[in-house]
């Protein structure tokens, strides 16, 4: 479901440069096409999901209203 959500929004898995531990990303983001966020570093889907699963995160997103595009999401700890 996460990858489908991202694909529908032309978003690619990414992290923040320098936010790595032992060559593994620690901060997960999406790089949206045309978003202009040059501070993101692309990573593979495998790496993205490895961190997502390893940190026991949940993906929370807001459904857009009809005719509206929305890229609002959060990654939260499943324990919260």
C-alpha cells in the first residue's frame, strides 16, 4: 500500500544526507517529483522498507478531497 501511494504521487524513497548510522539511513522521506527538495538522497525501496520494518513504523496519510492532490503523510512508531 505504501509503494502504491508513493507511485500515484510520483514519489521515490529517500533519506536526508548525513542521517545515516553504519551506512544505513535512519530518516525516511519521499522525494516528490517536482518537489524541488535537493536536500534528499535517493535510496532503494528495499533499504527504505528495511528501515521502516526495523523501526516498527506505521504509515499514516491523509486522503485528498475530490479534485485535490495531497501528499500529506507521517511515519510514526507503532508503539505510540
